[in-house]
């Protein structure tokens, strides 16, 4: 889709004049695209009930994290663990701000001496820090549907103005702006 839009923009701009801006895809950083499910099987899915959702309460998230898939061979704290395929570390890689600390945890986990419960509790802290502001805003929006409608209307009017201006520029470039 982005490539097709880029071709249209290039064709228009080269035929008439530079009016349209070349669109660029908004892609997540490497490794931050689609999160796997908390059970370690494929992507997060509502039908598989293996996801952490923005609407989940803190208690629900805590419970889901504590049940997350880790290394099945890491039975005892002193056993070396494998971080590859360990969903807790996958989520920490995406959400934790302190990447150095996550790296230290990984090294300690791989050497043995770090239990799953400790890293899960850290992930709970990290997710709570990320999700709490979202939950707060969501609650605010849920309590005031008129505010949401006003925001949507305001955004729609702003987009309408930009679209009208762009259309006017396109018509002028093509020489078909008859009512100007």
C-alpha cells in the first residue's frame, strides 16, 4: 500500500509540480512488531486467550505474567536458563527502559542463580509503569463519552481543513481549479 501511494505521488509530482508529500511507512523498531502470546505459541490472540490487553486490570496482568511461559528446563533457581523463547525476556526487551539491567538479568539467568519469579516480578513492575497511564486515560475517556466525541469532531475538522487545502493545491497544479 505504501509503495503504491509512493508511485502515485511520484507520478503526480513529476507530471505537474511538487505538491504531494511522499508517504513513508511507520514501522516499529526491529523486534518490536508483533508480540508473541504469553504462552509462547505464536502471536498474541484474543481467541487463544494468550495476551495482555490494555483493558486488563493490574491484578489480571499480574496473574498473566506469573503464568507466562519461560524455560521449561529451568526447574531450579541454580539451573542455567535459556533466554531465547522465554516470553518474560521477550517482553522485557520490548518494554523495559533499562536495557542494561535486562542484559544483566539475562546473563545471570543463563549462568544460573536467577529464578523465574524474580524476573516475572520485574516484568510486572515494568508493565505496570507502561500500562498505568494508559489505564488512567482509558478510564477518563470511558467516564466522559462526550469528551471523546468532541476530540473526534475536532480531529475530523482539522483533517478536513488539511484535505481541502491539499485538494486546492492539487487542482491548481493541474489547472482545473475553476472556482478560484
